[in-house]
C-alpha cells in the first residue's frame, strides 16, 4: 500500500490538476498516489433532493473523458460524484464513496453526517443572502 497519498481540494485557491494529462477541468477533490499511479476524483453536488440521480449522472459524465485519458496514460482512476441534498439529506452515493475508500462503521456515519450538516448550512446561508447584490453565484457549473 502506497504511503504517498495526497489530498487536493478546490477551496481557497484554484485546484491544479496533476500533470498526468493536460486539462482545464477542476474537480472538487483529488486523491493522488504518484507511486502507484492511482487517482480518485470526488465531485460534490448539492442539488434539490429530487434531482440527486440526475446530478450524479451529469457529474459522472463530466469527468469520465478526463479519467479515460488518465487511464490511457497508465493511471488507475476512480470517479465518485457524491450528492447531498440542499436540505441536508445525503444521497446513497456518499456512503458508497466512503465504503469504496475504506471508511467504515462509525467513521463513515460521522463523515456522511458532517457532509449533510455542511450542505444544509451552506444552502441556508445562500438562501438568506439570495437578495444580496454584492455577489453573484457562479452559474457555469
């Protein structure tokens, strides 16, 4: 098992995709092991609960060509779009992704719960500021 796993997250600064292939795409989260040439893409979406499946399919398709290019460059890849509903209900994809990454039991339950609370708080914050003219949501995603 490789011990060089690196977590990269697109938060405060622009995430730069590793130099496996050339791309302008920026997934939310990357887990990378350069020693074993393994790459995990995790893309979080916070849709309305009735649109989780649609969001899952759209985000899966969004990165599949990029990951195919990485596979052709000799890398093993995994694509995990996960959805937490805008009201804080985690879709089954959250638990499946955690299990696939080896996060089980109480740790998985806590991580999924934390994701749900964060999504609900963020949705609430956006709703309360929906009339604020000082910012505009990025509608390109």
